[in-house]
C-alpha cells in the first residue's frame, strides 16, 4: 500500500475482468518471503523488503500475503512470463495502483485480503505495498 492505494494486477481473461494481488508459486528451496520478493520484481518491477505477514488463505495450497516496503524499481516494468506470453487464453495482466477506497466495489480476489487491507488502512495508516505467494502442495 502506498499513498492510500494498493498494487494489484488487473486480469482480463476472455469476458472476465477481475483483480488479484501480485504473486505466484514458490520455487524449490524458496521461503514464502523470498518468493514474495522475487514475484514483486517479476510482476511489478519493484524491489521490496518484507515488513510483515498479514494474512494466509487456503486455496490451491496456502497463499501468503505480506506488507512490503518498496526499496527501488519502476512500477509497471515487470518482466515475468505472464507479460511476455503470447498465449491468448492466459489473458492480459495489467499492474495498477488502485485506491483503497475503491476496493469494496471491485472484484478483487481473495476478498479476505481486501477486508484485511481495509482494517489495516483504518487502524495503522501504513504505507507498504502488498505481495503474495502460493505454497505448492508437496508430498
């Protein structure tokens, strides 16, 4: 979160448009925190420092959502595979800063994290950015 906005990825896939938090899978030998830092760079073009875990959500494994401080980089210059793929069915990924006050009206997934952001915004008035990671189910 920064300047009362949150970094989200606008997903345009066929007739559907919705928003998700930056993130993706945890690679072998990565911790969720290390993966969140990597994904913030790949998806947003930002180097971040993790501040705190704010939420976990169980959906296709465990998803970890962190508050993170932007250290450097240029927002919107992500270089992840989702930005360079030409596969039409994958849809489009558009990084955006969305005003926190707009979150209740948008289809932002998961909603549990939206509720947490709204709580944090009213109680702390913090300024970090948000990134997420998924933990793959491993045997």
